[in-house]
C-alpha cells in the first residue's frame, strides 16, 4: 500500500466566501493556516485544514470604516466568535472518486467548537510534487450558532433578513510532504 502526503502552501491557498441577504450579498476571503491531504494507492483517503477565523476580509465594501465595522461584526459572537474560537477545522472523513479529477467528499466541519458533517465536491489535480484543488461547500450558519437575523429564529426581519446558507469556495495548492513548503 503506497501512501503519499501533501502539505498545504498557505500563500497559494484561500477560501472565498459569499453571504447573502434579502437586499444583496457580501463576499470576501478567509485564510487557511495549514492543511494536508493523504492519498493511498492513488485515491484521496483523508485530510485536514485549519482555518483562521481572525483573517476574515470583506472585498465588496470599499469604505475603510464600514469595512472594518462589518469585519468586526463577523468576528463577534453574532457570527464566528473569533476571539474565543480563532480557528475552524475541516477534517476529511471519506472521499469517493468520481470521473476525471472529481471527488465527492464527506467531512466534519467545526466552527465555534460545534461540529457537523458536510458533503461537497472538489476537483483535485496532482502529480508527484504538487497538488491543486478547488471545491465549493454550502454551509448552514445556524448549525454553528450564528443566528443573527436568521428567519428561523427571528420574525418580521423584512429586508434585513440574512439567509442561513453561505458559500465557501476553497482553492489551494499543496506540495508533496518530502518537498519544502514555502511560508
């Protein structure tokens, strides 16, 4: 049985997020601190990613004061509680190979110390030295105690309602474990 490990290159990896509300959407990025993937006999068999919840950035708000205020709100207890929970974690439990470079992945996503199973598809291209992957995950924020302006918990929100689901578009590069990874 041949096992190959790949280590994430943080400078070449990120998560783009999109959150939607009745009157529009906001988008930004969040950094991945570290991560790894494991392949056994050529198939993805596991992995783990640590996400820096303190790195949340907003790309669509250009006014510096409004941007900082919104970033602070996302870091607050209404959303990620970044001071108390500075990291989130994705642990890959199972991956099923699909046609081409596509995988159907099942994992545990932990945000704010709360863990739920997630399913998503990712494209993974690799060779002996490098791996590149991208995927999209839909996350229900209310499962992680992010209830602010959720229609499930508050009534009469009108156009201030924030939808429960947000998108995470994950894109990363990793190097084989026997190759030095730049910071």
